[in-house]
C-alpha cells in the first residue's frame, strides 16, 4: 500500500520476562480511523507504547512512511508527527490548562496541512476557552480528557493515538468527545482509537483490529465485520459460554 | 535598636542564604532530586575562584563571570554523567549517588587546597557601609541582597513564562507524559541543573568576599539551603527566598541573644515551621 502512514511488522514487546506482544502486523493509512479493540490485557496499550518508543523494540518493527522508527524515544516520535492521548490522561498537575497546552505547542512537529492552533482546539472544545487559567487538577474528568486531546493535537500529529479516551466518563461526555473525532480526521490526521466499547469503536472507525492475548485475532472493515465474528475474536474461538 | 539592627543584618545575611537556596529550590523543590553535593560544589567553585583570582590577579567581578560559566558546565556534567542515571520517582538513588560524590569532592578539595580557610580580596568593598542614624549597613551585603532578589525574580519568571520553564515543570509533574508531549526530559533536567549550579557561582563569589571558605564547609551551605527551601515551601522559588530571610533573621536575632545561640536559633525556627506549617510558608497543599 503506497499511502501507508505507519505500520508494524512482526512487532514483539516484553515487560521484563513477560512477553506481551507476539508478532503484531498493523497498519494505518493517511487520514484513516482505525479502532483497536480487545479485552483487558490483550496488548492494546502495549502496542501504542511500543509505537511511541516507551518500550524497547527493534528499528524495523515500526515504520513511519516506510522509514524504520522502532525504538525512537517518545519526544522523537512526537517530532516525526505521532502524538498520543495517554491512558488516564496524564496531564501536568499543578499547571494551568493553557500551560499544559503550551508545552505541546513548544514541542510540536512541523505541521502538514492546516496547523492546529489554540483557537481551533477551543472551537473543538469550547469549555476549555473559559478554563484556560484553571489548574488542570480542578477540572472534571471529561474536561481533563478534552485537555489531553487538545494537548496531543497541538503537537501537530499526522497520526493521533488515543488510548481509552472514554474510560470512566459519563455517556453524555463520551458522546461529546467522540463527536470531535470526525472533525479531527477530516483535517487529514490519521487516528488509532483504543476502545473498550465495541459498538462505539465500530461506529467511529473505518477499519478495526481485534487483539487477543498479544496477537491480532481479527481485522477488517468495521462496517463489514459481524458482531459474532467480533465476539469470537474478542474472547477466543473456543470459550465456554456459561 | 539592637533588635532592629538584628533584623536588618538578618535580612542581609538572608540574601546570601537565598543564593545558596535557589539552586536547591530548583533541584529539590521542583525536580525532586536530592543533591548532597550542593554545598561542596559551591565550595569547589569558591576555592577555584580564589585560586584563579590570585593566579591571574582577577577582580572579583571577573571571577564571578568565570565561576557562573564554570558552574553551568559542572551542572551539565553532574546531570549528564550521574543524575540522569538515577533520576526517577524515588529520591533515594540520587541521594546515595550524590552523598558518595560529596565525600569524594571534600577529600579531593582537601588534597588540592589543604584545610586552610581562604577568602577573596574584595578591595575597599568589604569595609564600605552606609550609615542610617546609629545603623550601619554594609555595601557588599546590600549588593548580595539585590543580586539574590534579581536572581529569584529571574528564575521564577523563567519557570513560569519560558519554553524551558514549562518543559521542566511538565517533566517534574510526569516525566513520561512530558516525553509523550515532545519534551526531552534529560535535556530539560540537564539545563536545570546547569542553571542551579551556575547560581552557586554567584554564591561562591559573595561567600568568599564576605567571609571565608574551607574544603569541609559545604555541609553548612547544604543544610541552610535545605532549610530555606522547606521553610518556604517545596516548588516555590520565592518561597525559598523568603525561607532564606527567615533563616537569616532567626540566626541574626539568635546571635544577639547569645553568640553561641545563633546557628541553633535558625535550626529551631526551621523545626518550629516544620511542625506548625509542614507545607512551608508559600507551599500549596
């Protein structure tokens, strides 16, 4: 595929003696939205961490537009145009919303296409405009998630990795946050959505990967995969139904 | 009058303590790195300054420029070679690594400079003073206080409003998240340690002009710096400045109560504040 943005090739990752990923082949094209689903411990977050350079992987296992980038430090991945909304948001406590965002602006990649500005992220999440000067720890969970997404966007990514952005949020807030996904990808940014909610993952993505115990158990076009196929890939082929 | 004089002299002494404390406020207060060599590095800079001043007959102000530059280089090396290997959520490894380095530095300095006390010739400046009624205020201590205030303001503004300051605060809050936002945490820490030790270059010159230095003196500067940072509140740069003032005034008043009581008075006030307001004067939570 000539328009592949990022791909992994037989990616293996381990935490000490524990092997978490067994040869993952994954790819995402420019501007594509790909969902990554699977049970807890299936290796979804580990895959994102390996791509971002938080875990040691061989150079050839991760390619960005064909160039080997496996094992590049996180700050180098950001400079190459890959940003992440980390699991649990991980905002900079003690700093204001604006200062959190400015850290990303200070260390942004060279923008391709229309650059993200403070104005644009405030249009995406209007509540943040009023909360600029507020320390991030005093925001609600949903607002904190918006700051985390805005912060990643201001890194000017070509590829945005979102790790469980709906976790622990009220359904109304989840909808609000997921409404921002089309406007992000319409600007040409490719998005990987790690998501627990299978329905949400399917409806908001072009393609999906299902992971099971460190391997890809299913992949295909989101709209064409049946619920049964997902159920089987999610829990494993031979599982007892109580 | 004796007490007014005590307070004024204490504030002036606090100016010197603030110069010890600023680097500590940055490293311990913001970055949570315990650097036991803090005082020894200041002594190393001071002794080096005294030696180059007599070797090349430099004025104290030229020595100041040289020591600030040398301090920045030493800080960069300290962070790159030692502290970046032990940095993390746990302050214990940095404590043990720098404790070892502190012992080695003191012994190395004894070898090179012997145990003699030395000082930097300040010309007429050491004796010059302003007179207000019966109150005498030394010119040099006033210069020290003004310098300390300017350094505090500059450092505080750097942390608040610059790219470097934001990166350092982000890395201190969550080092992994900072890296995921594009910050190079090791570079940010190396820069901050360079700044912290460069500020000790100021302290080294003024300490050796105002008083004397000897290789084993570093422990005093270390403990005063720690106390000032904790009295002021972790993470607050102006807090460390006011903490240094509290320490200076306590010691100065203590000396007037009894000449042997001064240093102890400072420690007692420190313990009192630790008991009554453990978060420090300007600390938040």
